């Protein structure tokens, strides 16, 4: 529990800066507006709809992880600059850079998943591109 509290003390402001725009954009109504009455329209009615939705989700994950990785790189650079030769701070900054590299790898994986799914589903959606 102490590690979680320390993590939130250290990275809480950076997480809030990244999460605030996401919360703000979530409140924007869809382009066609909200459906006023009747049954809600199903946005996914075919395999192409499923792939388009997957593409949108993974694109947002990709963008979020790259922004987060950039913030972590800046924080790690600041830790290196302010370490003053303290081995513990240098090690902490190095660990943070390793975690950032993993985040970029996950972001690239999130970008590749829709293409893998499209190829797995066969030739009926082979022309699909994100």
C-alpha cells in the first residue's frame, strides 16, 4: 500500500494532467447528436463496424500511451538532472525510462492488434485499414 501511495504522490499530477482532457472530451456529444426517443441505434451492425470500433479504441490507447510516455520521459530526465550523483535517484530515473520503453512497446502493440484481427478474420475484411 505504501508503494501505491508513493506512486500517487510522485505521479499523481502527471496522471491528472493526462486524464483531464480525456474526461473533457468524453462529455462532447456525438456528431449526429443524442437520440431523443425510441430505441438506441446500434453502431455496430457488421464485421466492418466491429473493426472500425476496434480501430478507434486502439487508436485512442495508442495516443494516450504515447502522451503518457512523453510525460514520463520528461520526469525521468528531470530526475537525472536533479540527482546530483545520488545513486538511488539515478536508479529511479533509469527504472522510469525502462517502464517508459515498455509503455511505448504496448502502444505499438495496440496499433498492431486491429491489423492482426483483420487478417485473422479472413478475406472478407482483408481490405480494412485503420
